[in-house]
């Protein structure tokens, strides 16, 4: 166990921990929670999965708890305003998909590994009994010290009694799992530290037992905000139907050198010596982006499999080969590209003529607004079928690849494909 903690520290995977002394080399049971507010996990959640795998590789028993009960309340951590309460039917649907995703990456047939839904032990809790047995151990003063509560109130925002009590429910999860599963460690993102320590305190006060907590750093977007389960946003989803494997791969390819040096330790299981070697050669010639390429390949294979990764490499070679004229690519490869990058079907009458701004905004939704389209055209960053075009361009049937497809491009890296049906 001590060796594992040292490994996690080197990888930058520990933000806070209650471990303050020499850790015994013993097998433990630990858990982390997954919020079912959406039907897919994203790359922020992926850190939790990787943490569980590290613990499993060291012989420990792991429990994944999907918050079917707590998801009905809503965690105030990292939120500036009240969550919209989810309908039970939607939560059930999300739980189904999250269980399927987690089972792809964690072996729940290994030893005592389990995937649980906390609704099963929270649904029968009577309010009066819960207030007497659990609420009695928490003062309002203590609850107000938690960052998730302090931030909400300090920003002149209100918090409902519903969300205020969330930390009690998560604390009860830890108590329940300790009593029923001998679970002695809870892990989570750094924004969960307050909730985790509430559970530790509850177990100490109620049972006189010391258990532990450990948090890992939150993975944030370029603007500093954390990845979250909102459908409308720039999240990088694990579900290939929400973020295509090609987009997933390109996300890692396009991160900064600083991010790449950090993430290759967090998101891969490569050995320390191998990572040091990759960083060394990268720094000799940063333009080759050796860290990004290695990170992108490792994590894409882990999430989507080696066959899909090989397909992505083929797509990249076709799209980024400057010497390759799009009309020279055979139809099977065009269809293959279309299926694996962002795309849309549109229906048009024969002998159509579509002005470029209408194509970019209204027809394809490739760009968000007319203003953005005009700006990108003035910057000379828009390409149709790999040819730079201007504001005067009008798309007609002669521009279609293989009589059906149009390749849109913004800058050097962003591609989108349209399949046109003539009606």
C-alpha cells in the first residue's frame, strides 16, 4: 500500500489525503462515487476509473457507487447555483448506461469488486430516523465550513436545504459501506474533500473507528472550469456517440506541452522511466509532439480499443496529408472518414446553389453564427474540400465528392463532413 501511495504521488494523482503516517501493506476495500446526472462519463471521471485500476492492480478490493439516491438531491460542490432536480426515470436510464461503461474498464468479477447503487440503502431511510441517527453528529457550524457550502454563500448565492444536506447522505454512504463491506477508504475528486471528511468524522464519532480519504486533482478545461455532465458544453465524453473516437484522439493531440507532461502521468499506466524518456526526446524537438502522440494513442486504445485507434490514424493521414487531393481519395475511404468525424445529413433540391455563410451556419451548423462565419472567412481559415475559399463561394452540385459529400474545414485541425441527399 505504501508503494502504491508513492506511485500515485509521483503521477500527480493525490491532491489531499488523511494518510499521515507509514501505511501498512495490507489489502483494503475502497470506494468512489459516480454521479448519474448524465448518460455518459467524461474524461474528468476517467481519472477516478484510473485510480480504481491502480488500487485493483495492487490487490485491493474496489467498489464503484453510482449515486442513484444522491443523484436525486444534487451535489453542490463546484456549483454556483441550484441544480435542476432530475426525474427518476432519467436517473434510472443514466444509471443503466454508467454501469455498462464502468464494466468496460473495471473487472467486477475480480475478488470482491462491486458496482452498487446507493439508492438501495437510502430509499428506506425515514427522515426522522435519519435526523436522529445521522444528523445528530453534525453541527451547522461544521457543515458551513465545507468549501462547497462556503463558496455558494460567499458568492451571494443561496443554497436550499436539499443541497445543504447532501454531505450527510454521502457521509452515510461511507458509514454504510464500512459496516457492510469493511470499506475503509473513500476516494474522489478534490472538490469532494468536504464530503469525504464528513464521512470520516461520522464513522469516528459513531463507531470510534479511523478510516481514510484521498482525493485526486480535478481535470479542468482551458478556461479553468471542470468537466461536468452537461449535454451542451465542451465535454470530452467516453461514449463514442457523444464524442467520436476521432474527436477524442484529437483532443489529446492538441493539448499544450505543459498539459501533456502532466496528463501522460495521470492518464496512462506507462512506467516512470518510459515517461521520462518520452519527455526527454519531446523537449529535444517539441514540434514532433511526441508526448501528445503517445498520450493520445495510449488513452484512445484504452477507451476505444486498438482497432478503432488504427482507423483514427488512417483518417488523420487522409485529412492532414497536404499532398493528398480530396477528390483522389477513393469512395470507401470517404465514407469511412464521414462516419468517424463530426457530420450531418442534409436534403437539397437538384441544381442547388448555397452561399458559403448559409452552408456554414444554417445548413451544417458547423459554425455557431453568421458573425463567426464572416470572421473566419476574413481570416482565410475556411476550406471546402481542402481548398481555401472566400465569402463569394457558392456551393453547387459540381463541388460534391463522389457526388454526395462535402468536407468543411476551419483552420488546420477542425473538420466536419456533410452528406447531401438530392430530393
